[in-house]
C-alpha cells in the first residue's frame, strides 16, 4: 500500500495531519516532526509521496482534488516564507537568503539526492523580488527539471480573500524545456472585489496569515481559542489554487502522450 511522508515541525499542525490522515481526507502515511535539516534521504525509503513543510496537508488534498492518485509519486514543499515576507516584520523583518529560516537549500539537497519525478511548492510572491524563484528554479534546472510557476490569488478561484501566492512545479520528465516555463492553462476566474480593510473576511484573511492584531472574540469565544483555531491554517496553502496548477500539469502531460 502506498504511504505518504509528511514533515512538519509544529506539533499542533502535526496533530492535524494525523487527524486528517485518520479521517481519510489526505493520503495515508506517517508524520515526522523533525526539522528538515535532520532528515536524511534514507529516511524516505518506501514512501510514494513526500510532503515537506506540510502544514495541515494542503498539498496532499490539492493533489486529490486535481485527480492525482495517492500511489503516484509526488513531492511538495512550501518553504518558510519569513525570510521573504513583509508579514515577518514583527520578527526582525525579512532577511532574504541569509536568514536561518531560508530552508530551500535543505529541501533541494534531498531533491538532488533522490531525484523525485515531480516536485511542487508554494512561496509568498514577495520572494520573487528577493531572487528566491530564480535561485530555486536554477537549482532544479541544473538537475534536469523543467520548472513552471505562476503567482495566483485565492480570490481568482472563488475564495473571499486574496492570499496571493507563488506556486511552482518541476518536472524531471521534461528535460530540455528550460527557463521558468509559464503555466498557461490555469482557469483564472476573478471574483467580485470586496473591501479589504474593515471587512470581517479581510480580518480573518490577515489572521490566517498570522496577524491576530484585530481578531476580536465573537459569540463568547475567547481570542486565545480563536487563535488556536486558526493556527493550523497559518502555514497552509489554499488547496483549490494548488489543485488547478497540478491539473494544468496533468493536462499538458495528457497532450504530450496523445501527440
């Protein structure tokens, strides 16, 4: 039976993963709470899918939404955004590649060693300005991967918040197609604009991004409880957005097979 590997250092999110695995919402597998810097290639033997910086399993759920079977190999990783995100200003601000939380090199070391056929990931759009995408894509292309990427807002896929993110995908089976390929088949559906500041949904959006400054208690629920309720979402992707990128890759793959 195919099993997935989930790597997540936050105990709260790790327990979410175990609960979601038990409920059958994401691919069955095991949760490793060690830092990625302590993970060795041999630790991943026998796993079909590997999800690093797993959060609450959004990439596994996205793969299922896109029609990607649990038994097909797939690696994913939403590297920490703090070195590149303006949201980290309360914690020394973004530091770029010199930040100790810049963990792409650790992720790439494992990719280079084991050469998974398909790798996908997510990062804040601000990371592009810090050269994160150029560096990551260059690393992957140097190992024979073709890399596609797009900056997509959750509001383009029916969500009531923006949560704009860089989504990327690398394919080892497309060697020779180099140069940061653009994703062209994602069906972008802009929704009706809504006021961002002062809007309760906007406040919830900022809470999901880790800003609890204006999150007020409601219906008698203490703020501390609300913060715990949203903590699991703090490093989560929007699965519906990632699913569209995976589905776009599958569309391209089918076209190539039919040619």
